[in-house]
C-alpha cells in the first residue's frame, strides 16, 4: 500500500484499539512495515491534527483520543474497490441488493477527486460475473491475492509460480491486465513476458506471487479478449 493508504490504515487500527491503544511493533506487524515507518506515520498524523497520545512504559503504545472526530466514511481507493467487489457478488433480487447499489454510490462519493479517479481506474480492471452463474470455488492463497491486488494498483510486474491443469509448475513474470471472475473461478489475465502473449492464469493455481520493483504500462483491457456476455467491471 502507498503512504496515504497506510496512514488511513494506522488511524483505523488506532480507532479500533480504543482507549487501551496499541503498540508500534503490533502496528508494524499488521501493516508489514518497520517500526521506524510507524513512528513517522504517527508523527504525520499528529501534525495533521489527529489527537494521538503516546503511553510510556512496558505496556505503552499509542492511543487515539476519544474526542477525535473521525469522518464516518474514510476510504482509500483500494478499499473502495474492495467494497465494490463485495457488493458485486450480491445477486440481483436478494435482500439488500438495492441498498448495496446505493451504498456503492456513497462510497464513491466519499472519495476525493484524485482518489476517485484512482479507484475508478483500478475498478475498471476487476471484472465479475453475476454469482448465480458461479458455484463453490476453491480458495486462493491470501498472500497471492494480496500480491495480485498490489500489482494491479501499483502497476508493477508480478513474479509467479504457476501450476497448470496437469500439475506442471512454471515460473513467469507477468504484467496484469485484469482480474476476472467466471465459471466459479477467479483468473489473472496478464501479459506473460515468457510467452510474449496474453495468458489466463487461474488464481487458485498460482502457488506463489511476488511483487517486483519493475513497473509496466498497463495494456488496454480489450487485449484480455472478449468477456462473457454477462461480465462487466465491478464499478
């Protein structure tokens, strides 16, 4: 996640911790950064006016003052897209489906101009078919999913280990184009630097995914191929 998203996350962790607060090491582990980074983030939030107090001693840490007035909705672009993905899985005509559509609009409205543009660009690259066409699907490794999300959001090349239908493993460096949900499976559709072509990778067959430092220019969504008739971007 970028710095803005991490600041949101730090503030949210402190809000959840309540009056007991939480420690720098715990925040660092949860957000997968160094304790020094957490200290800098806390300082930045304090300078921005958020009333965060430091507690001394062995059980010390950081506490967000109860009088702090946090916005009722405060999403990062990635969080807004995550909400859109979740709402897209609610079948038409099911309970709360109408409220879900209204809620998605409110989430988008809560974003600032630049964040809304980033969220819309990211959402355009995450597709989903209506859930009534999908059955029970296998689970993907959460660390793989996180790497895929970060690769799409940051436009950085992904190094993957992939098992095909016969169980043969290959190593690839890929440039994600879209994530697509169809036939009860999620797929990563990406430009494969090994094959020099677009390839579809079933996400649950990706054994490992690592974000690299290499950036790439996203290819047009149309290069992913013709989507199923029912498929559409989640937002």
